[in-house]
């Protein structure tokens, strides 16, 4: 990756966001951190170069900021164990719909991009797309964003593919405030994410669970075939 690129990270004040920021800053990239927190955020060698405060539902207000971003990493999310109906709504809004709004907005920006630099968007999802996480609302929201990203990637127009790369990152359990008993460390996850994302591949799996390395490629291959079938039937209709 060219070090002239600007990196945008949502959830930049979380455990994984901080580690991703450190990696990019150490490698000489400029990082913009997107956060829900309204507290004053320190700026140093390990922090984003600038902080942008935002709220779910107001993603469209970030358009001018996103125009400056070359690689956008969607890393924000919640893990609420409450069984209240409001939690299902919040989980779906934050973990799925908000990320999809970012993806749609960034796609629109990429289509109008005349720079030689191809824009990229990395979306962090979870094994909870298809594996149990002992949290129904979390599983539903992750399954939804997982499907949305797969459909979006496979149904992109040919001209858009030349201007936007989509990467889907399947994360296993790592330690954070949301998951204090996670098996992996955020430092490990961030380093693996960076190293694999440098490769020209769509699906990146970071998990200690060997089943994930079997199930997710099969799932993505199904979406690939299904979306190509949709394209063929549309051409013939």
C-alpha cells in the first residue's frame, strides 16, 4: 500500500481501533479516527492525526470527510447482552445498517473519484455471521451486515470495481471492553488484519477456530455463484 494514502477508522477509540491506528501511524500513514465519544481525544504518535465525532444515523454528514479517505476501515460496533427489543434495534442499527450506510456513501464517492489511487473499504464482521455468539441480537446484526457486504461486493458494476475494493474481515473473539474474555489480543488481530489486507483478496479470516476457515469460504462461494446467476438472468430478461 502506498504510504501517501489516508486511512479512516471508525471505532478508533476501541481496543482494535487503537491497535490499527498504531500500526498505520508507525508505517507513516495519516489516520483519521471516527468516534462516538465526545470527550477530548489526545493526539500523539500512536493516535489518529485527527478525530471526527459522529453519530449513527448521521453518516451522510461525514461525506466531505470521507472524500479525503483512501482506505476506510469500518470497525465500530456493540455487543449488548440485554434481551430487550431496543437492544435488537440498536444492534442492527449500529452493527449492520450504519456500516452499510458508510459502504453505500463511500461507493458513491469512489465512483466520482478521478485519482489513480483506488479506494478501499474494509468491513469488520464476525464469526457470529454463521456461528453462535451466545447473543441473538449480535448474531442477527452480524449476519445481516455479512450478507449485505457479500451481495454488494458480488453485484458491483464493472466500472465501480476499478475504483473501489471491498474487503470483508471475519473476526474471532479478541479481548476488548466488549469481550473481556476474548482469546486473541487486539495487537495480534490488528497485525494480521494489516498483513492480509495488503493482499489482493476479498475474504480475510482471523480466528482460532478451524471451522471458520472451512465454512466462510463455502458461504462466500455460494454468494458468488448466486450473484452471478442473478446477473445472467437479468441479462436474459
